[in-house]
């Protein structure tokens, strides 16, 4: 997406950041992999949940977000077309409409 291209271009301007990014990402991945699966705990959440995901998201893939939504007793998923991981930046009107609809339905 355009946001991704902008982010990549701005990130690659600092050599220190370019060298640090792989180290930071690797550490974050190791930390996430070491966490226990909390999916069974989701069934106990007694509150309305709105999950929003960009249809082109490669970090939080829509099918993975759907699995989380399916584990929650009172949740719904809104997929934002033409958006990736930064849906609020890439498609702010669509995200705002989803949030407004969710809040109005409460």
C-alpha cells in the first residue's frame, strides 16, 4: 500500500535504524512465540468486541483475526477493503464508519 511504501522509504533513511530493525524484530518474534496461547481465555470475556482488519494485512491476517473473533462470545469483525496493517491511516473513513456503527449499536 502507499502507506507501506512511505514507511519503508522513511525507515531506510537512517543507517542505524536499518541495522537495528532486524534485531528488534527478531526479539519481538521470540517474545511472541514464547507466550502461552490465551485463546481459551477469550470465551470468558463478557463484553462487546469490534475487531477491524485490513483485507490486505499481512501481519494480522484477516483469517487469523477471524479466529480470534470466533473465540469471543460477543464479537464481530469488519474487514476494511484496500487496507493493510495501518487501516486507520489507509482508510480512515471506513474505519471511522465501522467504529461509529459499533458504538451506536451498543
